[in-house]
C-alpha cells in the first residue's frame, strides 16, 4: 500500500487521516453532550479538557490533511450520476468546513468565557479572543448549529457509504478501508 | 575654680536645653492626613489559577482609607464588596459566587485593618500587618506596598501578595484539592490616593 492516492484508491496517509478523524468525531459528539449535561464540578472541567484537547487534535489533523490533499491525486468518484457526484463532493466539502468550524467555534467559546485551557493537561492553548460574554454566546450557538449539521450530514455520508457497499456493490468503502 | 564652676553651669544648661528640645520633639505631633482611594483610578486585582494558568480578575467595588503623617502611612483600612468580583465572563462570575466559593450572599464584604505598618527594605516600601476578614474567617496577613507621592495631591500605592484560599474556606468540598484550581491566589493593587474631604 502506498502513501499516495491513485485514481482508483486512497493511499494510507489519506486513510489514516479519514479514520483517525472519524474516530475522534465519534468520541467528540457524545463527549460534548455529556460535558454540557454535567453540573459544575471538577469532573465537568476534566471532561471539557478532554473535549477541547481531542477537538484541537481534529483541527490539527484537518489542516495537515487539507495541505496533503492539495498536493495529491484524488480517486475518481464512484458516483452513478452527475447529481450524485455533485452531492457527494458538496457533502465532503461541508464536512471539511465543519471540521474547521467546530474546533474554531469551540476555541472561541472557551476563550471568550475567559477559561484557560491546557490541552491534555500539558500544552497551554492560547486564547484566540479576549473575554466577551456576547461573543461567547454567539460562538457557542455556532458550535451547536455545526454539531447538528454535522450529525445530519454524517447520517447521509455513512448511509451513502453503506449503500455503495451493500446495494451497489462497488469498491467505495473498500478503497477507503485498509 | 570659678572657671570650672562656669563650665559645669554652662554644660548643665546646654544639656537641659537639649533635653527640653528632645521632649518637645516628641510632644509636637506630626500633622496626620486622611487619604482615600480614588475609585475610578484605583484597581484591586486578583488571579486564581486553573491548571497553573492564571485567570486575571478584579474587584470592582472597594474602599481604601489610609491615615498617614508626612513621613509614612500609619494605618490602612480596606473594605471589599465580594459580589463585585469580576473574572471577565458571566460564567466564571456566577461560579465564584456560589456557596463553595465566595458565598457573597452570606459574606458580602471582606475587610483588612492594619495593626502595624513597618518600613520595608527599600525606600518608600512598607509592610502593613493586620487582620484580613474574608468569608467569615480571620487571618493575620502582611501587605507589602510602595508609597509614593505621584504629584502634589496624589499618592500612588502599589502592592502585591499571595493568599491561600484554604485559609478562608474558598473552594470547599469537591474543590478543596489544589490540583485543578490552585490554592494560592495572587492579589495585587494599584491605588491612587487623594486627601479625604471629611
Ligand atoms: C462510519 C463512518 C464513516 C464511513 C463508513 C465513511 C466512509 C467514507 C468513504 C467510503 C469515503 C470515500 C469516498 C470516496 O472514495 O469517494 C469517505 C470520504 C470522506 N469522509 Fe467519511 N466515513 C465515515 C465517517 C466520516 C466522518 C466522521 C467524517 C468527518 C466528519 C468523514 C469525512 C469524510 C470526508 C471529508 C471525505 C472525503 C475525503 C476527500 O475527498 O478528501 N467521514 N468516507
Ligand atoms: C471536532 C470537534 C468538536 C466537536 C464534534 C464538538 C462537539 C460538541 C458537542 C456535541 C457539544 C455539546 C452540544 C453543544 O452545546 O454544542 C459541544 C459543546 C462544547 N464544545 Fe465542542 N466540539 C468540538 C470541538 C471543540 C473544541 C476544540 C472546543 C474548545 C477548544 C470545544 C468547546 C466546547 C464548549 C466550550 C462547549 C459547550 C458550549 C456551551 O457552553 O454551550 N469543542 N461540542
């Protein structure tokens, strides 16, 4: 298996990016809701440190992933129609946007609430904005809207992958897997 | 003989004159002045720490009274409205007023009253020792500060100290451990004093 993509297959680096991010996102969504549901306590704070740490890892991964993506070949879409092809690339585009917007809005929420963060209890996360109650509410709202858009698109995204694999019987899922 | 007698007389006269002057020096009091902090120009800051990172905050409402003679401050009195604590966001501000933390509903005011003010190491440096009352707890603390006339009418008073939050039952129960929220809280102030009218 090569590091680079071909017209037919994903290279291993793209696969690692995709599945590492997917795993983090599947942890992040329940973790975020859990953190929010807790009453103010040391536990809530620790759960939020996990949430913010893993979330910033997503941001780092997606930036490197996009830089990598610019440089390499993208496998040709396995769509059955032009509309499908358009929808798939639109969905992927929005997923990339959300992988940027979620950590950024979370970072702004946290900084505007004047809450210092040490990622993984080690690395101080510099405040991206100063304390600001108004901005904090807006960023938290954006974060939440992004979460629901993400969940909706992921339902379609995963549904499409399963459709390709089980109904169309093509290699869409296989070529993204190892 | 006469010479020595005159000498003795002269010496005792001089000596008695000198001691009279000495006594007078003690009797004549230095004029004292009452000073108070200008609320708009004075700041009382505090910074708890979270995972060893400071959260900078300030008490927005407090009063400071100082009695001083021309040489040095003689007494320092401070009252702080605890509900005015501001850590920069409504989330944090609500949290610190809870019962485990400041509990300002029960303990609205903190106060410091000096018992003694001593000269510090450097010029214009002083150390006030006195009782800090905070959240119903009392502890003798030292408040080091500089005291400098900034112009004819104002005195600038700047100082910094560290308080242990455990000494004042701030952050009790599940928050007692200093792992997340540090036990030491930095407190510092930049005051502009002016002559009190009353
Ligand atoms: C069980 C979950 C998932 C499955 C089965 C899955 C499946 C796939 C498959 C098969 C592809 C390749 C499409 C192609 O070859 O044309 C793909 C691409 C992609 N997936 Fe997923 N995915 C999952 C979760 C996620 C998650 C959680 C995200 C991000 C939030 C995500 C973001 C993307 C993106 C952005 C692409 C496009 C890659 C590119 O064009 O650079 N996926 N996914
Ligand atoms: C992949 C990235 C992320 C995902 C999927 C995600 C998901 C979530 C979810 C599901 C919630 C609960 C629902 C809500 O109120 O929005 C939440 C809340 C929150 N997240 Fe994230 N998050 C991500 C990254 C981050 C990052 C990087 C930070 C901060 C550095 C962060 C900070 C927060 C905060 C502060 C809240 C509470 C918002 C509030 O006060 O209403 N998140 N997140």
